[in-house]
C-alpha cells in the first residue's frame, strides 16, 4: 500500500464513508492464493515430479502453485493443510484397492503407498480446516474412496455398459474424446455455456459406489460418473477428465480452474 493509498483511506474514514473505505481496503489486501499441488511419484527412481500443465493452469487462473512434499508425518501434513489456501489433487497411480475393501486384481495397475497415505491424511485435514479442493482423475477417485466409496478396478473388465465410450484416449490429450452431461445446480454447472460439453479422457478406472457425502455433478453417456462435489463444503469438487491439458483452448476447463482459485482467494 502506497502513501497515497494510506492518505486516501484516512480521508474516507474521516468522512465516515465506512462502506467505501472498507471496499478499498480489501482491494489493497487482495493477494494471489497459494495452492498446494499433490506431486506425482516415480517408483523406478523414487522421485517426486510434476507435469507443468497442472501448475501452469493454476498460474493462468491467478493462483500460485506449490508442489507439496510427500510427507508421511501427520503433524507435518496438518501444518501444510492449515497454511495453504487450497489444494489440487492430481492424477497418477491407481489407488490401492485395500482402501475400499478389495483385493488387488491383475488388471489394477501400479499403486503408491506413499501417495495413498499422504493424500488420505491431507484430504481429511482439508475438510477439517475447510479448505477448497479441486481433484482431477486419480484425485477425483481418491476423494470418493477416502469418503467411503469404491471403484471399478478396470472399466473394460468389470463394468457392463450399454454404450461403448472410449475412456483411455491416445495423444493429443488436448483433443476432446466424449461428451458429458452436467447436473443442474452444482458448483460447476454454471461454468459451461451448455449442459452437454466435450471433455478429454485418460482413465481405466471409475467410481463404482459413490460416497454418501458426495453428489454427482456430471456423467458420461455410458453412465460413468465424471464429476462430483460435496454439498456440505464451499468448494470440494472432483472431475474424472483432465482440464489441465485443455484450459488454454477450452473455456469450460479454464473456468473450472478460475472458480477453484477464486474460492481459494476468499
């Protein structure tokens, strides 16, 4: 805040224009929210890493992304949850089926105990501290599992579908692959111009049993759940597709990140 700004605030308050002065003061205090991003993990080299599109999408929406450490200590994760303004749960490994009471079947792919443990504690802490959450692909599925839901370990092997919709597309990942239908009156329904939109798709698992605390925000033509939210929270939203690949050329993808970052700014 400059000296001119301080003088202006003093004058406004002296004139008892409290509403205007408070509005102006808030505008000076506005800051970019700092958003924790769950890291990707390489089992082969025991290393954390990140796809730039996740962090770039947050920058583009007005936030400051920070890649989180894969701590396994609850007290450290608790501190992370308290200090950041919001959290992006990224894609990646399959989730250990033991988390939803099943044995790992042959068509379930690689899992990561490091990620599962870290993200379980982190997600529970975000709810405790009422922090906004945006979850993508694995993150979307993980949110459902932590809240008590279950997954198909492989869509093709376990799910009987009337329509054969591709859910594991080849590159380029920026290209749309199938449509989804948005459920009315959800946190994301007003972000699109129409209630049917095209999305990309890069997943072989999907939600089987929806957690009781979640509501459906979008479905694919084959009835696979594509987006969910927690109605009890200000912004806890998950999507099955990958808007981080399409935010530059797709308005709906861009608006998803802007909505998330906007809530983190409050």
